[in-house]
């Protein structure tokens, strides 16, 4: 059967019924495409139950079908898709690579958008078949027209916006840093606003760098009641992005979730001043010495856990769970540097004495809680530090043995020289 309709089909399910229906019924937006028999059958069945059985279901310009679940009797309805299509900006980065990995494992469509570069982090954690299933597009996140083309051409339904320049890179090139981090994020919000009939889910990366130094605050874990006072231009751009999200909610009712990771660790974490613990884990895996130049205690958050949170956040804005501009700290488990070294030595006893502490060039941020994010998304069980460190070292060992990681590049200093 062929569709000549100019408008998309929208199928709605109760927001609490997403888990049950999200892979069964959905929105079809490919004009002129042949629908699969399973989708046609579910569409026809829903049409009968809603009084549209006399209409040719595939040729309707707009058919709003309410898939009824007796367990989900509520008035709030939200759109879901037969096949989710995620756009991951910054998909070549550490969190981006783990987000791609999780989504591919779930069967979702994945498109990454980055400046041209070597997908070495993707190769580190994906096999060749998985890598081939992700569509990779080169582009600049500040290019609104290019982002809009990707959204339209690839039928994007959710965006996880991770593209950005980290603290050392912003410090080295502040003008470009503001363009990428602040203007690029505004581009993403504007693109979603223009395509909100199609793009339903939006999550973006903020950072714990929105906070000032530990000495500027009261003792104890900070909450959403405390006022962020960033002391780096990188942190300023991240806080500005949270303001941008708030404006798009107030003016356009565009919901979003901004997550502030703290010290993300795991395979692929090889850039930024908080990458020292991950580099130490790699060094231990290959039997080398390494000095961690970071203070503590800090929130230690496994990259795979953070990827899962970003995916949950994007889906929460799509299904109506979040109807606001939420931004907050992730609130992962806190650990001091000696505790991290002990976890490394427990997972790699051959590295005992080789991983040391050598001062602190890090941001010396305060401890934070994740109550705002937990209230919006629900609780999250973080991987215990010992388990995450052991899994990281095991993957690093396997990758080094198989040649899937350039150890020298991964262990290079995370702090670049000043750009002329």
C-alpha cells in the first residue's frame, strides 16, 4: 500500500504506558513509504477501536489514535515512535560513545554529529557490526541549517546534545569555546523548536563546573538551593546554557533536561582535567606508573551510567514525565583520591605503588547532590566505584591486547598548550 499523504501520522499512548507500547505503535513520517505489515495491522486495529475503521488508515493526513491501556487511565497523552531515532551531538566523545552503545543495544536508530575526527572511542567499545549500524555525520554544531537537515533527513525523534569544548580547550581558545558551547547549544534548542512536531525528546550536557571552588560554599553537599558561581569560562558557558533552556521553556514550552556530570570515568575518557582517574586506570591496566593531579573528594560517575541517564532524560521530555526546563547535578557517589587509588590497586594488584597522587590542578569543586534530577527522572542506581574501576581496567586490558586503543595518545596530558 502506498501513501500520498503530505502530513505525518501521529499515534498516541498514555505516558505511563510507554514501556509497553513504545516498540509496538508509533509515528510514521516517511512520505510515500510502504508500511510494514505489523504496523499496518496495529494501525488498523487501533482505528477500529477509535471509530476510524471506515477510513483508509494509511492515507489519512492526520489520524490521532489513542492506544488504550487499562492500567494507564490518564488524561495526559504523549507521542512515541515505532522506531526511535536519536541524534547524538558529540557522539565521538566519551559519554557520546557510551550513549551510542546503549542505544544500539536497545535497537534504536542512532545518528552522530561531530566535526571530522577519528572515531577511536567508538572503536574502543563497539565491535565492527555495531559501529556499522550507527550513522556518522560530520558537521559544526553552530550550523543551524545543517542541524535542521539532519533532523529532517534522518527523522530524528530525540536529541542528546553532548557536543562541546571541555575546560582546557575553552581556556586555550575562549572565543571558539563560547561559540561551540553557548551558541551551539542555542542552535540545538532552536532546531528542536522548529521541528518540535517531530523531535520530542531533548537532553543536554551541562557540567559541575557551574559551581565555584569548594571554599566559596557552606560545608556539606550543595543542593539546587545553592547558587552556582562558575570561575572558568567553560563553567560560564554551561550555566548560560541552563539559562537558554529556561528561556525556551518559558517562551516556547520546550521541555529539556540538562545534566551536570562531575568526574566521569571509564574507557574513552581521555580529555579534560577530570580525566586523570581514567588515565590512571589505563596506566594500571598496562602496568605503567601514573600520577593523578586532581583533588577530592569528587563525584565518580561511570560513563555508561551517565549515558543511561542522558537517554532516560531525553525520553522523559518525550513522554511528558518532564514538563519543565530541568537542570541539575547528577549526584554520583563521592570518593577521595586515596579511595580511587585503592580501588585501582584492588582491581590491578600488579600496579600497587605505581599510581600516585601529585598535587591538584583540577577545579576543586564542592560536593553536590542530585536531588533535582532524581525528582524529575526518578532514582538511579550508580555502579559502585570498585565495580566500575574493575570493569574499566578489564576493558582497557582487552583493548590494549587487541590493539583497539592507542595507549600513548590516551595517556597524553589532558591539558593542552595555549593556542596562539
